[in-house]
C-alpha cells in the first residue's frame, strides 16, 4: 500500500485519543478511589483496560501499514471536581472519539481499505457503548 498522509493522520490522532483516554480514566479511577467511591473507581479502571486494548489494536494496524506508532502530545488531563463533572468531561471525550472514528471510517471506505475501515467501525461502536454507559451513569446520579 502506498503512503497515505491522511490515513496516517487518522491513525495517529486515534492513537493519541486512546492514550489520552487511558490517562484520563486512570487518573479518575484513582481520584474516585481516594473519594471512597469504589464502584465508580472499578468502572473507570475497566474503561482504562478497554481504551488500552483500542490503543493496541491501532498500533498493530499501524505496524502492518508501516506507520510509526507515535502519539502526538497528549491533551491536558481534566479531573473534574465532582463525579457528575467527571462524567460530563468524559462524555465530551467519547463524542470526539465517535466523530473521529466515523470520519476515518468513511475515508477508509472511499479508499477501499476494508481492514482499516473495519477497525475504525469496531472502535466507533465501542466508543458509542462508552457514551451510552456514561449517559446511564449520569441519569442514575441525577436520580439520586
Ligand atoms: Fe477507545
Ligand atoms: Fe471510549
């Protein structure tokens, strides 16, 4: 396959997103742990694992395509002062991910790169799942 700077760009942005999400959720797992919210802490820790698996899948694809597995500079971490604020921040992060994967997926479809397209679709579906979970947690919080 020929070098495609735009595809490289999508994969690099995706890897950066996943590593930023790992950093964000890991910090939130520890912070909610310190607050004594152990169920929420466990949930964030599970999210860390899922985002890490996403990063690994992207890296594997980049290796196959001969693209360097470098993320760009990670965005600053945003802790949130309350659990509700945390979940809102994470919601925005997941929405950005869905948009990125949707755009990347459409681009791969145009280029007829079916394998990368399938990966982008799978990741987008996972992020939609994360978004749904966050919405559920937020509505439970508001119901309390
Ligand atoms: Fe992810
Ligand atoms: Fe996610």
